[in-house]
C-alpha cells in the first residue's frame, strides 16, 4: 500500500527500513525523519508522517514480540515510544496553530 505519495513509498518499504534500523539498535527511538533519511528520501508535505508513526509503533511491537525481549522491556520501551510520538504530534499541532494565527 502506498503510504507516501510524494516519494512513492509503500508500507513494505517503511517496514523493511524500520527493521533494518532495529537490527542496528533494537532500543533506539525511531521517528519518521530517521526512516526517510535511511531511505535517502525526505518529507515534502509530511502528510504521511502520522501513518508512518503508526507503522513505526506497529513494526517495533512486532519486532520485539518475535525476539527474546522480556514483557517488561517491551512494555517500558513501547510506553516511551508512544509517549515520544504523542509529544511530537502535540508540538506539531501547536506549531501549526501558532503559524496559522501569525498568518
Ligand atoms: S505524502 Fe509523504 S512527504 Fe508528502
């Protein structure tokens, strides 16, 4: 399924890149910009980023479930990852709201 129409990136491309990043360091926090950088792409309109965040969370959860990570490690990491992305979404909305008011 096409996720990013600006760069013609599919969900499979994104999942494979995330798995590659997790193979390098399975506890790193992955953000859409890191995924796109690894694919040598960049966000243009960035309208796909919320979907990319969902794919990051889902793929990371599946990655750890299939490995020897303990439930406590997975729960702690996924809590941090979801919190991190929620904070980013909130900051992004505030930035948009401020720039809308300034215009
Ligand atoms: S849809 Fe992905 S950058 Fe525009």
